[in-house]
């Protein structure tokens, strides 16, 4: 099953601790390049997320974002350091006893002292456990979306490959006729030039002409590459790089076919092949 590199997934989770959202966006890239935007409380999970992506994906620029909203009861609970508050109060009383005009210290003054009042330590283990499970679900959804998008492209590849096979077959069927026409044209040029037709000279010229215009090797390679693309599309795993290489090879053979062409029909077939190859190549760039 072929996969696109472009996809989006979103998963949400809620609990007594609050709510958590995970979004993953993936676009084309030559290699796997993950990026993360995580809350500070979940930053320690980044390496685990990164490793999981490496085992599930092969290519693409992947942006992972998580948003965490802790419940009020969890995020606003405060703890008073009674020992520190007593020490601050005692220190203030000692200072007041040596002042001519002592000032009364109130509770808010003590609470403002650094360390007297602070947020209670939160048990984030349930949140972290949920974040790991949520990320796994989001990655699974992303892969499913990439597979669906990839399978939508399969008919495009199959149609272009079929059209290419037809063009190659048409050129192959034309070649005996075209070579015969070339031989007749050569003989007519000799006659017009009033040159005596020596059998050896004609044979030599025909051999040279056949070498210049013989495209059988190019047609064979085109057919082989078309078959290889078909087999690759039927395989599993990441196929994008291999298909990209095959597109280059197909284009090289189509260019050679065009350069050897001595007939408008062959030239048109070569142009058609290059157009079909380019259409496939553009879509291959989207495949993992």
C-alpha cells in the first residue's frame, strides 16, 4: 500500500486532570524531519514521541503540537509553607521590637514572601500516560490518512503507465516500416545524385543509418522501467525514493528516443511519454 506524505490528524482526551489535544501535520520532505510544540509539563516525552515517529514513518516533515488545559482544581491548589511563614513572622516581630515606631505585619505581607505560598505539586503521571496514548492514536490516524491519500493516487499512476505502454508499443510497431522508408529514401538520394549503387556502399550506409535510428534498446528499457514501476506500486513500505529514481530513468530513455527520432510520429510519442512521466513524477514527490 502506497502512502502520501501529506496528511493531518487530531485526537482529543479528557479526564479529571483536564483536557489534552494532539495535532499532527505532515507535508513533503526528502527525509523524516519531526518538530514538536509541547507544553513544558510534557517536554520530557519528546524523545519518546520522536522515537515512535522514526519507527512508524520514513519520510516527511512532521509537525506535532499538543495543548494541555489542567482542571481548575488541579492547577489552582495552593500550599502554605507554615514553617517559613512562622519564621517570617518571628523575624518581623524582632525587627518591630527594636523600632521606635513598629509597623504591624499582616497575613498578606507574609503570604507575599517568596516561598511562603506556592502551587501544590501536581501529580502529572496520569496526564503523561494519556499523552503517550493520545500520541499513538494520532500517529495511527495520520498513517491511515496517508494511506488513503496514497491509494487515491494509484489510479493516476496505473492510467499513466498504461498510456506509456501503448505509446511504446506503437513506436515498436512503426519501426520496421520507418526503417524500410529510410532505406528507400537513401536509395533515391543516391539515384538523384547519379551515384552508382555499389552493394557494399549501400549496405554500409544502411548499417550506419540503422545504428543511428535503432531505438529497440530504448523501447526495451522503457518497457522494463514501466514493469518495475508497476511492481513497486504493488509492494509494501516506503516506495517514494525508488519511484523517484525510476521516473528519472524513464525520462532519460524518453529523451534518447526523442533525440533518435527521424519521424514525426516517433517524436510525438516521445513527447507524450515525457508528459506522462512528468505527471507521475509530480505525484511521486508526494509519496513516502
